[in-house]
C-alpha cells in the first residue's frame, strides 16, 4: 500500500515539475526560437530518445537470447 502512495506523490511532483516551467514561460513563447536555442532542445530530446530506443533494443536482444537458452536447457 505504501508503494502506491509514494507512486502517487511522485507522479504529482513530476507533473508539477514539468508543467510549472511551461506555465511560467507562457509570456515568452518564442524566446527559444528567437535565441536559436530551440535546435539545442530538439537535439537533446532526440539524443535521449535514441538512447532509450537503443537501450530497449539491446535489452530485447538479451532477453531473447536468455529465452532461447532457457528453452534449450529444458
């Protein structure tokens, strides 16, 4: 029960951490485009996304290898 309570609290904190800066920066919507930093943000998000995809692909290959190894042992 405690795990789910902590999970709810963590989810609320995460949501606030993500939404608060967006709400505060509402007046300067084009600030990132004006300064040219939007490309840095997009590149960072792309690198993180590709890293997650690479990690999941590698994990899938390892799991498949282990599944075949367990199947062969039986």
